[in-house]
C-alpha cells in the first residue's frame, strides 16, 4: 500500500464559545481514491473539508498532504483545489476565460494555457461551449465549468463541497455518473462532502460517516449499508427497522434474542452482547405474502397494511405487526404495477434471520 495522499491526525476545530465542529478526527485517504465525507447538517464534514483546503486552520492536530504537514499552509500553496456548492464561476467571462483564469494569474505561458484549457474542457465535454457565458448555460453545464477550472490547475486532490445540491433530481443522477467517470479519467483523489446518502453510496469508493464532530465509521458503501457498526450509521444510511431485543443466550457464532414484535429467533454474529441489543432489518429484507410462507428458518408474523407509497420501480409499504410499524420495500416487477397490496389488507411479513443485524452501540 502506497503512502496516503492525505493523512488527518487527531484534528480538532473549536470555534468561539467552546463549540467543537470537528473533534479529534483521524482519517487516511489513499491516492486516486473517491472519498466521501457524509453526515447530517452540523456534523463537521464541511469544516473538515475546509481544513484540508486551508480555508480553515485546525485548533490542534496535523493534516499531511503528500507526506508534508500542511495544517497551517495557505490554500494557494497546497496541491488541492476546491469546487464550491455555488460553483463560483465568473458571470462576465466566457467558459474558456473562466477555466483559464487560475493559470493566467499564476503566470503560465499563453500557449500552455491554451493547451491545458482545451484539455480540461475536453475532459468535461464542454469544448463546443468554450465561447459561451455562464448565464447561457444550464446548472449542470456551469457545474462542469467549475470542475474544469479546478482540474486545469492539475491538483493532487480535488475537493467538492456539496457540488450537486443545487441541481434537480434527474440532473443530479447524470452528474453522479459524470463525476465518477471524470475521477477515473483524471486519476486524482476526489473528496466530496455531502449529506445525501444515495450520492455518497453511488460515487465513493469509501465513505466516512460523521456525527457530532467525530467519525462514526469508515467503510466501503456496501459495508456501511450491510454491516453498520452503530444504530446511528444504520439509521442514517438508507432506511432500516430497529427493534429492541433481549438477549437470551449466545456463543461465539450465534445469539438467541427475543423481540416484542417478531418473537424469538437466532442470528449468526460474532459480536459480544450484554442482556440487550438492537436488531436491524433493512426494508428490502422483509417479504410480504398473502399466504403464510413455508421455511424452517423464516420468521413470520401476520400484519395489516397501513400505507403504500408508490415510487415506480419500488413501493414503500408500512405493515402493522401487533401495533409496531415495519417498513417494507417491494420491487414492482409486474406490468400490472404497484406492490400488489393495499391499505387494510391482511398479509404476512417474513424474513430470514440471516439478513438481520445485531447492533450494540
């Protein structure tokens, strides 16, 4: 494993009044990685990104970029560049002039500027719009101008602060694909700040989930979703059913638990539990059937459908099991459309305990 391009060591940022926006955070980010800082508003993710860029200085700790401690190095002397949420393109300049500006002010030769601007515009597929001004372009195109302006400086690390939040839903989906393609093409480290779980899961190779100034978990998107370490991470990443459980017995591979709504069942886990734990079940792991399903390992309970929300490819169903509401995702794979259930219908909810998680934090 090569040396991390960024190594954050015990970084704390405290603002006036004793408010710790970032609290003793340590993260290693690898070269050529698409890394996401994900969390709710106020968790410290943007402050951490600004400290990497040099727009904020840490109260304590070290920030190594390319092996050099740059915690107090000015932004213009760091091998990073930032794309802001507002894009911050110059409205009076053409696309070409916007992209060239950073090179021009640093004294790059005109021929070199022309060549590098052409390369950057080609990367973001805007060569045909070089003579346009930002107000003649769509939001997605302006975002790509901002990306080209950052990439033309050839930074080792590109920092993206909520870059897609101002775009509509369809354009956000398109730009996610554009950003992942671009990161693979240019082969540099991307660090994105977002509060959008889908955005982080679909783009990043690894994600740091932040909460209250600290890092709750760092993992790949699949591991975060399927193996969250805490209730906060499980609840923040996608939808989940969280059930309180009493632990009846356990060995090195299995626990037996008892939940109020789903009764007693065994779960494979190597976690050490006390007398209580939280059982997490993702909505897509639960199944709805009109007839009671047959299966020795299945946990099955009768339920009544309380609500159905149709989303086209899927439906989100709320099932009432003895007064406890369970969320169930149903794939709409029939041409008749919908989840095949309706409000007030009696139904069976079932799942395989293998698909449940035990959370102790």
